[in-house]
């Protein structure tokens, strides 16, 4: 099922469709798997994932397969840039892995 959802997210991103506030399943290596809202931020495929009680992550596509990530750790807080470049996972295109910390962020 994850692969099918990942394929849907990837298809949406590659077509530049709007996924504003769509329900998704998210995963981070720090927080595990949880239900979240997925919001497409631009035509490049940048996106945000958010859920109550969890950090909000913005994945900003810099180049194909490369992204910068920011996180807001408390409601109303400032976005903090996470270290390193995030690279799209070769095993699951819905996941991004930090080059400096191996932190993983996924949205299906």
C-alpha cells in the first residue's frame, strides 16, 4: 500500500498538481509514522507536512533529487533549516534522507 501511495504522491508532484492539505501518512526517523496533512508548495514539487503535536517540515526542492529542509518545532515558532542536503531515496521516492544526519522524512 505504501508503494501505491508513494506512486500517487510522486505522480502528483511530477504533474505539478495541487495536493493542498491532502491527508497523508508521514514518517520521520525521529517521530515514526503518523497521519499528517500534505501541502504542495510550488511547481518544483516542494511540499510541507504537518500534524498536531509534531514538527512541521518544509522540503524545498533545489534540483532534481536534492532538497533543503526547514522545520518548525512548536506552533507559531520560526522555521529552522536542517543541516545538509536532503537526497531523494532511491528505494522509496516519497522519502528524503539528510546527507549530514541520515534523518529520513517521508510522505505517502
